[in-house]
C-alpha cells in the first residue's frame, strides 16, 4: 500500500503541513511605495533536537531571499497558517 493511501499515515502528518505567508512593499528610487505584494509557500514543520524547523522547496526560500536583499523592497509581515 502506498503511504498516502494509508489513512493512519495521513492522520499522523496532516498537522505538520503549514503555509508560510507574507507581504512585502515595493518602493521606487525616490522612496515612494509603488505596490504591495503577497506570497505563500507550503511546507511542513519538524522538530530536531528541540528546534522547530520549516521545510519547503528551495524556490520559496530563494524568492524570500530576493525580497530581503532587494534595495527597493521591504518585508511587511510574515507568518504561518
């Protein structure tokens, strides 16, 4: 039986799936806000030696890093849902 077909497996992991959401602001070179954009990336939470870790696909982390490193963008908020 495939693990996803086993209801016990699905029940055991379903509480670990989460969505990392966020909003960021974009500014022009004069400092005027030009847009507000949202993002959402799915993943799951695991605990490793008492530390909670969010596991997601690499492209999601790449996108967030681009926002953080962009000189005309600013993260406004983030959270898990």
